[in-house]
């Protein structure tokens, strides 16, 4: 009898987690000014990324070059 009650409780509690995951809409309503600001920020970001990409990749640097000993052909990797 006890196993039956526990199983029934477990089955009854399954929909609770699904209900908690249900989409209830946006948490906060964004004003027109905030959305306009977001678009301006996104445009500035995209422009910056485009300029960075147009300049080509920066020369690859090795931040460990002063830490690492000079490489020799005798070392095994």
C-alpha cells in the first residue's frame, strides 16, 4: 500500500515541473526608447566588428614567449 501511495504522489507531481517551465512571457516590458538604444548599441557593435575584420587579423602573438625556453630540435613532444 505504501509503495502505491508513493508512486501515486510521484505521478501527481510530474506536471508541476512542466508547469514551472512554461513560458510566461517577457519578465519586463521594454520601452521604445530602450529598444532604440539596443538597436544603436547593436549597430555600433556590428560596425566595430566589421572594421576589425576589414583590418585583417592582428599578428599572432605568443604571450608565453618570454617564459618558454628556446625550442631545440632535440626535445621530444
